[in-house]
């Protein structure tokens, strides 16, 4: 009997530095030669070009390959790579992903680094992984040291901020129109006592956009105010993208740049003093507020009529008696120009009266979801699994015809899939029966009973925010509050 043909995939990765690497084309050629000589067929090639191998999650081609290998179809018996370093340079990730593939009976084969069988082979493979990780760490360290040294010498790295333009290796030059906007932002920040939200609202109303063409918000304004580039400095290592957090002052490098400043030192220092003062105020306010004050049954469902954004629940700070309220969340970020402030007690009364008015009416206007087979998530998933079974049955038949599986293996696989098909068909019948039962329910009466239950809970258990909110969401998709008209509109479904 001829050797079993193994269906495999190939993985190609080329980093940005390209010191010791082959081109993607050369890697594919070597992998195909190896497959041909070892009774393998490459049916798919996955690639990550210009991407480092230290972080597997940042390699889309790699992740797609892993997902396919884990799929129920089990399309591959092995993954071919030019070197183990193409698979991963991080030993921990390499072991994790190789173990994951091993559970799926998928081997990782390096065509240029053959391994002996048994324990010695595993040991040699670990040595390869150690060497790859050491090389990656050393290279990363050298790159970071080079970037740090460049920053210390006033070199420019990364995207140019608003107000500047850089062509190649030249010193950044000022963009006059953008520079005027930067100066205006600093001036407004000082005049408005350090309120970035108000600045964002004004700029957005005027149709002014940032360097990327997006609207301004408080975060973008604060970034401009805190960027020392505008006083002729270069800042490096300010943000850690891996941890998604700002680095400490000890890790940040700030050096004199060679570019012309836009902001004078006096203006800069005034803005920084205001920023630090307001930052301390917000910290104190956050400590007083607590988590309990952020919960309410209208949270998440009450919306601003101006921008459609959610209205968040809070309490006015700095008063003897705290006053709970709702306000558009985008207002505080400078993304909504209208204040939708409403006292929480008034919001509760308005919503409660509206609910009573809805349930007391002869008719309730609502948008009823169309009941069809596709509306049942369970039924859809079951049908998807049945379709996969059809494809798999064709593949095992082809495997038998092509001599990959024996007649015994073919019969065993076919019997197992028939059992699974019978089980899925039974579950599909149950799911379709549930859909028919839903279709016969008096939908309007169901809404009326649900809203009556909500009203009862509000009147008897007003602090049961989670229970009330859950019941309200059953048939109310959103409540839009229009401050100008002092009106709430309920959207039912």
C-alpha cells in the first residue's frame, strides 16, 4: 500500500529587518520542494510579511492558520515553515501554539532544521526556540537603544503632530494654518480655565477637524496641550502600546529638538499649571463619587436626542446634598454640543408617567420582530453544522477514493457523522417548534404585562436597579430625551 499523502499548509513570515531571511518566494519554493519529496501536498499558504514574530496575536496570517487548523474540518496534518523562527521567536508562545496544534494532530515541521526522533528531537527543538528568542530579545534591545539615542540627540520618530510636516529625513517644518489652530487651542485652554470639552465643542461646531480629519474631543485637546513638541522638544517612549498605558516620567525621554517651536514658554507653563490643577480636582471628585452612584435603571437605555449618545448617571460634587442627574456622556468629552442635563428624580417621574400612559392606552405602538427561521440563532447554528457535515462527508469519500482512508475507516467515519446528523436534526426540530410557539403569542398583551411589571417594581422596589433595567430592556430598546421639548420618546419592540 502506498504511503499516505499528507495534506499540509505552509506558513511564510518575513520581518521588517530582513537580516538573515529568505524572500517569501524563496521560502515557498523550498517548502514545495520539501513537500514533494516527502509525499505531502500544500493546499494553502499563509503569510505575514513585514511583521515581527515576537507577538503571535499581531500576526493575522498566523492567527488565521491556527484557527483553520483547529476547525472541525481538520484540513491539515502539518504546518511547514522554512525555520522554526518563522513560526515564533518567543519560546513561550512557540510552546503554547505547538502544543495546541499537537492536540489537533498537526505537526510543525522546519524544512531547514530536521529533528531526530524521540527525546533528543524535543531537546534540539527547545534549543532552537531558545536561540530564536535570544536573537529576538537582543535585536529588540538594540533597536530600542538606537531609538533612545536618536531621541536624546533630538531625532524625530513617529507621526508628526498637528502643526508640523516632515519630508523624509528633513527637520520638521511648520504648517502655517495648522500652527494657527494650535495657538488658538492653547489660548482657549487658558481663557476657559483648562476645559478641553468646551474647546472641542467649539471647534467641532465650526467644522474644524484634526490632522487625521476626525472631530476633536477632550482627549485630543489634552494631548495637544501636553505635547512638548510645540515648544521645540522631542518626546520619546511616552506610551506603551503593548500595555496600553502611559510610561512613568523616568522612562520618558525629552530632549531639545531642531525644529521651530509654535508655542512660547510662558503660554506653555500657564497651560501645564492649569492641566495639573484640574487633574487633581478630577482625582478628588472620583474618590467621593463611588461606584454605587453610577447605577440606575435608566442607565444605558436613556439617550440624548441631539447626538444619540447614552446619558450617564452621576451626582453633582461639591454640594452639601448630592443631586443625582443624567447627562449626555458625549457632552463631557466635547463630542455633543447640547446639554441634555436632567435631574434624576424628574427623569424617573417622567419615565414612570410615560410607562403608565403607554399601558393605559388601547393600543401600543411597537415594532414587532419578524419571526422566521433565520431569526432563531439556535436554528441557524444547527443548520450551519449540518452544512459542515455535508462538506465533510464529501471529503471523507474523496479520501477513500484517493486511497487515503481504508474502507473500514470510511465506514466508521460515515457512521459517526450519521449519528451526529440524527442528533442535529432532532435539535433543529425542537428549535423550529419554539419559533412556532413564539409566533402564536399575543405580542401586544405580552408587552403590556411586562411594562406593568416594570411599573410595579419602580413603585415598590425603586432601588432594584438591575431587576428594573433588565425588565425594561425586554420591550424598550431606548428612551430618547429631548431637553428643548422636555419630552421622552419610548422605542418599543
